[in-house]
């Protein structure tokens, strides 16, 4: 995922090379959480289950094999998504670039990992807007 311009100084100068090593040498071009391959179009059902074309099987959101019930209408529910790997910090600290703290995740797994942080930021933004409204326009107008 691209780094925002205002956050670039938090990352080391060699971040592109470090990210490439994590994504393609250590993870071998696959998400370390679910196993989706980088750069491929993947059929998925929207709930984490996806079609592994190389293995010829359906996998769940953690990369484990699953069987679909014969009553599931897969063709009407399946969507296609191109998978992109990104290197993520497990502890959200961009200064901690130890190999154990970095992970190669697809966009779905990365968003799931970052969900609590995104919710916290959303709450803070809404709280700040409400506080500014109280300060300049009176209570809750």
C-alpha cells in the first residue's frame, strides 16, 4: 500500500527494498495470513472464502481448506479481486522494522489487522468534530 506523503519520514530510507524482501523472498509472493497469491485475480465469496486455482480447492480466510455445501450457489455469489501484498507492521510501530514485526499481508488481511486502529481514529475524529461544534456553535447544534 502506498505510504502517505505526511507519513514518509516515519519509514526508513530503504523501505521499498525491505518490503520487497518480506513480500517476495520470505513470503514467496503469498499472504502470510491466508495464502492468497500476489498479483492474481482471485474468486471469493465476500466472507473470506476464496478459490485457490493452483490447489483447485476453496480456502477460508486463514488459508485452510473448506468444503462448500452443495446448496451454495457459488457462481452467483463469487466476485473477483486482484490481490496485492503489502508489508505491515504487526504492532503498528513504523520504527520497529525487525523481521518478526513485519508481515506480508493481502489487502483483506491487512484491513482486518488494522480494524481496531481505524475504529479508534474514526472515534477520535468524530469526537473532535463534536467538541469543535460545542465550542463554536453551542451544545450539539
